[in-house]
C-alpha cells in the first residue's frame, strides 16, 4: 500500500485550526499528530505555510456524459474538479439518455469506474412516469433522487402532483430538487418576447425566472416534505424570499429539509449581466445585490447547509447565441475552493465555516461513509492549498472540455498545490497522476 506523510501543515478541520502532521496508509488516514510524525513514507509533502483541508464534496455537477460529450465528459470534468481540490462529486441525471432507469443509472457508474479521477456518485432522475424505477434505487449505493420541479437543461420537468406525492411519500432516499415554478416562468417569458422579440437582454433573466417563481416551487416542495416527513434538499437557492423556508434551530443531523447555495449566486449579482452577458446565464438566475447579501447572511447563520457549484458546461459557441438560444449553465468546479478562499479573505465567511459547508456538511447531510472530515480511520480525501500563491485563470490552465470559464482573467489569491483522492496523490503542483481511479461513494441508510 502506498503511504503519504504530510508535514507541518495548518489543518483546518471541525471548526479548528492547528499545525499537525498526517500519515496516510493505503486509502485511509492512519494518524494525525500535533507533536509530529516520524515514519517512512512513499511520498513526503512539506506543507509548511500551507492549508490542509478535507477534500471538497460537490453535491451538484453536470458532467454531460452520456450524450452531450461535445460539452464535457466525466473524464475531463473530474480532472478539473481534482485540480481545484474537489475530491468527490454527485452528478445529475439530465444526460442523453436520461438516468431515469436503473440500467441507465448503472451505466454512468460503470463509466466513472473507468475514468473518474475523483470519487463519484450519480443521482437517479425522477420523471412524471418512472415511479417504479425510482423506488428501486438503492439508498446505500446512490446519493439520492433528483427532481426538476422547474424546467432546465434536459427537459425533465416533473409537474404531475400524483407523481410528486408518490415520490415524497414512498422513497427513503434524499430528494434533491430544482425549484422554479413553470407557469410563472412561461408567463414572464411571453411578456419579454412581446416586448423585445428575439433580442431579449440578458439582464432580463432574473426578471423572467424571478423570486416568485423560485418561492412558489420551493414552498410546494417544503410543504410536501413536511406532509410526508421526506428528506428534502433544495438546490441552488437564489433569493432572499426563499430563506424563510429553512431553519437553523436544529442540528444538521436532525434536519429533514435542507438547502444549498452555489458559489456563483454568492459571487455575482444582476449588475454583472452588463459585462458577463450569457456567461452568467444560469437557472435559477443570478439575482439582485439585495438577494446576494441575504444569501451570505443565511449561509453564515446556518439556514443554508451546503456550498456547491452546479457546474454546468456548454460550448463557447452555444453560449454566444442570443438570449433565448443561449443555454443556461456555468463551468465552475475547478475554481470553487479558490473563489471561496477569496471570499474568506474578504471577511464574508471564515475558513472554518467554508470547510464546514463544502466538506463536512455534504458528508453529514448525504450520510456519506467515512468522508468529509480529517479523521483517523476515514478515507484520505485531502487538499493542500498555498494561501499566498496567486493564480490567474486563463485558457492555458482551464481543464474543462469546453475550454472557458466565467472566472477567466480573475487573479485568485491562493493555489491548489496537491489533491489526494482516497489515498492517491491524484494532483500535485500542476501534474495529474491518473494511475488510480476515484471510488464510488457509499452511504449509510
């Protein structure tokens, strides 16, 4: 078994910062010691002056395989994730074909087992007519059920009330939802088409997919979850209005209704459409500065439980279309940690809270076995960051297959130096080691 010794790092873990050494044997962390570790190892990493964190767990990505591999592939996007310190991902079912049968879902797991440098899980997709397939999903092997309670890329809208009630009442799995009210969106779209024709401006996006659309759908989902005592996780909250639906009054381990906020909704607001245009068009839309400020406050007050990316690449050519033809979605997984570290340095969040929301909480919320924390006996998923080494995002260092990023040209104040995935030094100072593949995540029921 390969061994790794990390020396002299500043560990940020479980609401603490302290200097210690970490010894990794095989897939697992064997020892963490503040007094130092003097053992032989196959790899020794001097982490003096560096931050040592648990690997990021991103609970919402779109890697586009199968069927959309002109945009992205599991292989390319998992590499980009690892280069950014993300060691585990959970990927969405709106591919071609959609992962809405057990057979198609398992094909994605098989593909990842052949090529994913990061650890992986895939959501089972719900539709208006696949309840039997949904209920066959194994809660120990699959992260959850994904429902699009609002249309987005892939046309998987679930709007049949009987189907929704059946899923909420019968599945023991976590139900992850995209919440936007379709009737509201269609009404607003028609109004803007009447006004602008084919030249709808991009800054209309948050007015078309507005706070009412988000709130109506999220309220419906939370009402269903309360009625049936289901495990509900609402993805990418984007509005101040939705915050009232969530609580910080009970521990995460006891919450039935949880929420995620994404890095782009924390980073951009509606004033950025003038410069970014289609490059920040996403669903739900990036909203006002007032909404953005409210998201930050709710995150720090623990009304939001997880920070994720909703990494959703499209080709540059696709994004350069006019508003109605430009698909929604941004590639983000490579830079989420650096982005959040910058926000921490700006005083918007503490490093400890950052680690809680990007590492600990996803593991706790999804009940992932032995990941998300730096603990002896847990899988060795770690990222080592130089907090003082700047990095400028450019086409030369973007690893996404689509080759672009809304962060292009941004100067980050930190650099990901090393990423360890299940005990394998998968990324080190700009170089990948693809000799070992990430693991399939497992979950306690």
